[in-house]
């Protein structure tokens, strides 16, 4: 089964159970419709990374304190700021479905999340390939809100990427991204190639999460 | 002066500012506007270099200077704007160019997304723009240049702010991508239509792409714009090099392409990101002596929404044939719709809109006039809500000019307006609104004397309306004449007069036409028979748009057949795709998805399997032999319980639970209609207010809870998302509600959940609160003082049942 479908099934709360045929058909339809509706866009910028003895992470004018991010960036000399969005059409589609069919709405919601992850992975691969030319190797992306990396960093991160202008990604006063199907992240780049970097669920400390892989 | 030169001679803008500031040490994320105060010499020097390079219009360094984007404690917005305008003026003096140089107040976007997609109110955006524009005019700016906009709604807020609060010329440009769309989805004709109808002085394209990639966008812009066109490309597409953003198009190449752009028809040219004084100099050298092509008035009749433009009459490639205006959002003669308006059941109204779009409507008429509702407020609210679920242009249908103005103001696009008549009073009140906000207005062929009985009379009124509109600068292309259909049951010649009027309006007056088609059969039996035949005849006589019910299969058959017959449907493609699945003998309703209806399947099985269409048809059949309440108690509720149990045991999953809920909903709808007819009422178990808290825009979890609660016969008042605590408290008090359900997604919004609970405790102490959402758990819920934490939607149902059982 395609990875994106597996991921959508997981987001829908099936855990390790198999999804039924009708749901699988609806998932496939949802991906087809989302492919038509989504207008994915991404932006990235590479910065030198400075990590001080007392645990501050310095990227350009931005200074961050976060132990989980420090762990993620250990040994890195550069960092990529990354932003991506599926665009506002997807939000409209889900809103519209919430009015006519909630089952389809939640399926579209899950599929959109899976599509966004897939898109980010693809974009990240491209960035990774460029970095490897400079003999730098990427760590898994790390977003504001993960671990103790405060969600408030969303604001300077998006400002440094000029996200509103470049990809139409903005945030609300409470740091929620609009369009909602969007990602911002930091990606560390290190001269040391680590085997099989831990990513996603496996890196998360919330072990009792029902969506854990 | 500038207005006189515009479009008659080639005018040169300056180039990039940000790129040059970065060269001077501006850090990523640093606010460039602070440099007006901190490094004034750098800013003046850049302006001076552009003047020397040949720029006629210099942009102030105020791109991000608005209260929503610019937050800096060391200097105020006013200081920034005043110093920025001052720097251009000083540079003009220093350069001593010997020609007129204009200072353009540069106005960029707020960096926030407007509602309904984001959290910014239209009027808040307007206010932020107004503030800097007034400062800019006072400081001595010669024009306002609104640029790099990627949302038509924000563009409209900015242009209105400029037009209403300053007397300066207004330029406006937007940022398109390679799909020739804005980031929020608008196409080129809809942007052109919007800016033109708001009466800017020049419009165009900037940023996003290099000159080469802009050519297709420009080509389209020139095809639709009746105003001078501005082009300000980047120096190519941005490239990342050594952690820096670079642009690759060199001055000579840039100049060559800008000359081509001028020859295509642009009349105000300059550069955006990555362009330098060298680019501008090379461009001016190469374009010297060129005269811009004359700006030609285009004759398209176009209405638009935030993401779509719809053409009426002949003109654009897709415009041939007749457009469908959906008539269903209108309480006239519709009991259920009236009830929805009175109960403020917006979901019902929104679903009507979605159904019409899915049935093939191109434009939706919106009428919410009822004697006992606050029409202006409701109209404004419904237009905003509609804009969040359908991307079709709307037709504002009201006789209340306040409702009309409020709707036109917050409408995201160029609306259709229904209507003005030949009465002087009507024209005096409607035309000023069309002049100000733009729009395509329907002119009814009636006046103080009533409705003329013959075509001559109606044509005369049409001409009167067109002439009077001309006095306001409203052009014929923005008027659509309603030839008026009078029922043939009382006016035997009614149809003949209407058809003659249509034909003559098309051939003699050369104006677009519209008709409320179904009026023709009023008072007759089997109205669709007459309506659909008349509809075909009307289209044959030039009807540009029919106001019809797109869910009526008879009308749609007429529409599809007419377009196929008249060679308005290339290779009969639309016809074939709609009707090929229907067998010849039963050319009735087209296939609407799989019907798995087996005769032996019972209602509870259909619900458990989540078969929505089957649940509907089986219920219809069941009601012939069984009382609705028995069906609910014997079939519906047990089936829902079994599915709910399965969900809690982990054998049924969320999508299946919701498919069953939707199937039950479609069965309930049948039963409700039946019960309404017989006057029977199903006891509601109780009323619950649900809301996603202030600051939070993720409401899918709340919507899931809503569907399930409704299944279990609770009366749910859904206040939506981003709901202020006060509104929740007020609703609870006003409706005497004993239970509130709140959802929040993130830690940043749990704060407002806590605040909501605090206010509820204070003002409505008896009311219980259940909470849910991704970030919550029992501990967190206890901490903020909730009465119950629902891990999933079924748990909220159980809790609600418990609460209301205890009440009884």
C-alpha cells in the first residue's frame, strides 16, 4: 500500500487495524480531489548555525532556547529554515465538506495532512541533495511546538522566510498557520553523516499518543 | 498631472529596495522600514541613484509600514512614514534631475490572511491601511502604490482605504504565479475586474517572477484591463546561493524584456526584487523614445468572486451561451428557508449554495429579506459565510439600500446586483453604490408608470437606465437588463412581449439581459413544462443569464440541450458527460453515484453500513407503513447505538462512525419533513451550545461532535470557530442553555478556553462545560476547571445524555 494511504489511515485513528474497503475508496478519491485542489508551495533559506555553551541557538537575528531542538541540532553547522503550504483551496474544500458530509470531511482532513507530509519530504530531499554537494547532511525537520521548542518562534521563523509574500503562508494571533495545511520547520545540516536519523513519531516524547506509528 | 500623463507617455518606476538594503547590511527578518530612521543616508542614497538612473516614480521605504506588520518600540509608524516620504523628497532635491519626480507611498500587504481563511477582519485591515495612507498624504506623497498583494480581499480593503480617505491617485499591483493566479486563487480577469470597478488609476503585476515568466500574465492582463498597466518584475526567479537569495537576470537582459513588455502594451514599468539602478538605467536607455500603446476600453461584462470570474454575453472565450444564476437562496414562497433565516440556521443556507453550485450554477442570487429580520446585518453575515464555501460570484438581491451597501462593501470581488429599476428614486439610490463599489447591476424594465405592456416601452426604460447610469460613469457593459417575464395565465401575450424585448435588447440596444424565468408559469399546473420550454426560447432570443433553479432537472435539460444544439458546447462534451450514463428511455435524472439499494436491506443495516442514499430511500418507503417516531426508536437509535458501541470498543473507526451518522441524518431529514407535515414533533433532548474557542480556527473536531449530538436528538447551537467568550456567555444566558461544549487545538488557544470557562462560571454558574481537542487531557481539563473532558466524540454524547437525564 502506498505510504500516503497508510499515513492517512493512521491519522484517521485506525492504529494498527486495517481500514475497510469503503474508507479506502474514499481515501483514494480524497487524494485525487486534493491533488486537483492543492497548490503546494515551499520556501527555504540556509543560515549559519551557532550553538553557545549555555544552550542558546543562534540563527541570524533569531535566538532560541530549546533543549529538544538543541538535541536535534547537535553537531550541525548550518540550518535550513523551511516553510510549506498546500494553499487555501484545501481549507475551503474541507470546510465545504464539513457542511455536506462529515465522514468525507475527516477523510479529506487526514489525506491533506498526509499529502502535506509527503510534499515536505519531497522538498526536503531536494534541499538535501543540494546540501550534499557541500558535504552537509540533513537532520529530520523540527517544527515550533515540538518538544519544548516554543510555538511562539513561528513568528520570527516566518518573518525570516518572508512566508506571506513568498508562499502565502501567514499566522493568526495565536500562532496558528493559515492556510491550515502548512508546515514551518528548522532542518539542521551537519558535516557528519548519521545513519538512519530518527524522525517523526519515533523522535517524539509523547509515548501514549493514539496516532503513534 | 500624473493622472494626465498616465497611459499617454511611458513612466518609469524605480527598482528593488530590499536587495540593496541587504547589501548594506540589513539582516533577514529585520524590519527594513526602521532604516528610514536609523540609516537615513542609505535610504536617500538609494532613492537618488534611482532618480539618476531615470526613474520618474520613487517608492517610499514603507512596504511593511502598517500597524499589523510593523512592531518596533524605537519608532512610531508616523515617524517612519514621515521620514520615508521626506527621504524621497530630499533625494529629488539632491539629484536635481530637471524633470518631475513623483513620490509614491509604498503600501504592501499586512502579512495576515483575512477572514474566513485567516483571522483578520476586513475592517481591521482597512483601518491599518487607512492610517498609513492618511499619514502618507499629509507627509506629501503624490500617489499611493499598493503592491505585492496576493489576496483580492486585502487588495480591496487597501484600495477602498485609499479612495475613501485620500485624494491621491491610486496604483495597485498583485503578485501572480506561473499558473497565472494569486496565491489565494484569483485569476487575471477577476483581479482586473475588481481593481477597475474600484476605480484605481492604474493596475498591474509585480514581484513573484522575472520579466520572461510574466509575459503570459501580462498578455492576459492587457486583454482584460481598460486601465493603464504597470509591470514590475523581479530580476528573474530567486536562487539560493551560499545562504543568500540571488537574482540572475542582468541589466541588459532585463532591459530587452522590458522593451518587449512595453511593446506589448504596458505603460508604467519598473523593477521589483533583485533589480538595481543599473537595471532601471539600461531599461530606460533601451525604451527611450517608445510611446505606450493606447489604452483601450474593453467591453467584457464580468463578475467575479475571490477565485473566479464569470463572463456574461459574448466576449471572452468561455463566455458563449447563457449563464445560470441560482435562485434558491431566497425566502419567497419557501417555508423551510424562512424558518432557517428566523432560526439563524446558516448551515442550511450554505448547503443550498453548495447544492446549486454542484448542480451547475455560475452565479448565486442572495436574498434574505423577511419582514422580521435585520436584513442589512444578515445580508452582510451571509455574504461572508457564502464566500467561505462557494467560489461562485454572488448576486446581491435586495431592495434595502443599506443591506446592499454593506454586502457590496465586504464582498470579495465584483458582484452582480439585483437590482435597479427605471424609477428615478431607485436609480438615485443604487447608482452611487455601483459607482463606489463597482458591480454589474440588473436594470428592471419598469418605472413610475409600472411595467410597459409592449417591448417598445420596455426598451425605452432600458435606454433610460443606461443613460442615467452613464451620468455616474457606469458603463453599459456593467448593466444587464431584466426584460421581465409576466405570467401567461393572466397576460396571454406575456411571453411574446418578453421574447421580443430580449431580442431587441440584444440586437438594437446591444446590452446583456437577464430574466427570472419561472415567473412565466405562475398560476399554471406542471410549471416545469412551461418553464423549460420558455427557457429555451429565451436563450434563443439572446438571454445572457437566466435566474433559475439549477436543481430542476427540466431546466438543466433545456440548458444542456440548447447549448449542444446551438454549437455552444464543443463536440457536445458537456452534454455527453452529463447524460451519457442515462439510458435513452429514462432520460430523467442523471446518475448520481452508486445505488446499492437492495430491496431486502433494512434501515438499520443501511445506517450501520453508512449508506447515505440508501438510508434516504429506505426511510421514504418505511414511512408509508410506519410512524416516524417508531422508525426512530426501533431502527435509527438502535443502529446508532450499535455503531457507537463498536467505535468505543475499537471495532468501528471514525470514518465509519461518521458515515453512519450521515446516513442517520439523511433518514432523519425524511422523517422530519413527514412529521412537519403532520404537525407531529419529536421531543428534543435538550439544547447544547458548542464552539471552537477564540483564536482557534481548527473546528473539525467540534463539527464531528455536532453531527453526533444531532443524531442523538440534541438541539445544537453551533457558534462556529474563533468565538469570543462573551458571545458564548450571551448565548447561554439568552437561550438558558445548561451545557456548553468547547474545543481547542493548541496550547496557545487553551488559554481562551480557560477564560471562557471563567466567564461562564461568573455569569452562568449553573451551566456545565465539556471540553475536547488535540492538546487536552483529563489533567489539563481539570486545571482549567472544565466539568468533563471528552476523549472522543462519543464520550461527549454520553456525557450530554447523562446531564440531560439528570435534569429530567
